[in-house]
């Protein structure tokens, strides 16, 4: 009679461990990772906004960055990043700093938007824009090939660093966070509407754990500001980004209703976008995002409007010059933003 071979205790233990690991679902592994992060970052101080001081003296040419922190050529390709809608890939620079390079229409608008958000005291990521950049060993990208010249030059590139003192944490929700109903949170929502950010989903919000010498601060950041400076709208509609004509065609403050400001902002799916109802997580997320931007009290909208009003036209120009907008386009955006800011201060 055939008998199975005897297994050593070590082999049995190994098989048991492999069985347990394989039985762990991706959701469970993600939950385990979140629990580890909670332990590591327990006690981190949550921060959304800090007093910017004299707003008129803020440097919007570089925003949260600086000339000393800017990327330094040559750039070495690392790998392609296939997340999100825009073509992206990672590089290292001459100082071995890792950067995420984004191509496409979001590169300019995100560079500007990070500076405006940072200018009035909110936390944002660094963003540096280059009309052209040479990337060593650049392979054939799966996305964004139209932004590549020859074998190594990319056009319209936004560089975003991955700093060693910052760890990227989980996403955060507009409705569930430590700052609910605060003027600072409501002010950030107003800026999203002012910029016509149609993609202000919770998935694009991120907690950044920043080392402070004693431990970590938890910065609550809108980490993707590319879908801005166009026309806000829902999937299936006529939403755009980085489009001056469309930005100028939209309104901003529509009026006041029962102490809350009514804005020209509706990003719910429409027309063919309604087909997303067959995938409830996405559809409900889009509806929830739009709903989160409603009901902003007049006093909170006026507060952020007064802060924004302290930015000079020259500072606004600096933010667009950092993204190399043409002079005529830059001036039209500056005038439009000033008009929107004035609407807030006159509430």
C-alpha cells in the first residue's frame, strides 16, 4: 500500500505559513498595513492650515518649494507610473532625489494651483514645471507619447518630489476629518470651487506624515490639483482643465441661501456619465464629492476671500509664470481670479 512521505516539522510550519498568507485577502492586507501605520504615527498632530503671516510677501514663484530644492539634471528614468488619468513616470535627479514627472494638460494647472493654495496657508506638494526636460534611458511610454520628442525629451513636465522626511499616508474624506465644520476646511473647499477643481474626490486627498524632530505632524493635503483652471462639471459633461476660454465662461458666486453661499459648481455625472451608476462605488463617490462642497457658510467664504485678497496681482502672475503660461493667457487668468476673489470679499 502506497504511503505519503513524512514531512519535517520545518516543512509543515512553512506550508502552514504559506496557507495563512495566501488566505489573507488584499483588503485584509491593506487593513493590516493601516493598523501598522496607526501605530507608527500615533500621536501625530493633525494640521490642515497654518497662519501664512504677511500673505503679500509669500513667494508664489516657487510656492512650497525653493530654488535650492528644485530638481537638478541629469534625470534618470526609473519606472512608469500608470495610476491616475495623466501620463506619469518616476526619475531620479543628480542628487538622487526621486521625482514623479507628470505630462499633459494638468502639468501647468497643477503647478499654478499648488501655489495659490499654499499662498494662503494650506499645505501642498512642491511642483516644478519645465517646458522641456531630457530623461536618460527613457523607454517607450504606454501613455503620453505625444509629449515625447525623439528618444529622451519630454515636453510640458511637472516634477513632484518624494522627500525622505515625508511619508505618504491614507486618503482623507471631506466629511470625516479632524477639522469638520471649521472655517479652515470650508475655506479650502471654497478654493477648490474657485479653481473649478472638478476632481476634488476624497481619493485625491492625502495625509502626509512629516517628521518634526520629535515625531510626526499629519498634514492634510489635497494631493492632486491638476483638474483645475477649466470648466467644472460631471463625468459625461463638458468639464475641462487648463482651458482659459472655459474658465472664463463659468460663473462663481451665484448668491446666498439661508446663510450659505450658492456656487456655480456641479460635478455630478451627467449624460453618458450616468452609466457609472452600474458601478456604485464610483457613482456614489462622485455624488458625495459634489455634495460635500455645498452649504459653505457666508462667514467662512468671506474669511478665505479676505486672505486671498491679500495676494497681489504680481504674486498671481508669478504663479502662472512658474508654469510658463503665455503673457496674454496669464493676464486673463489673473483678472478672472481677481474678480472671483472680489466676489468672496463682497459677500
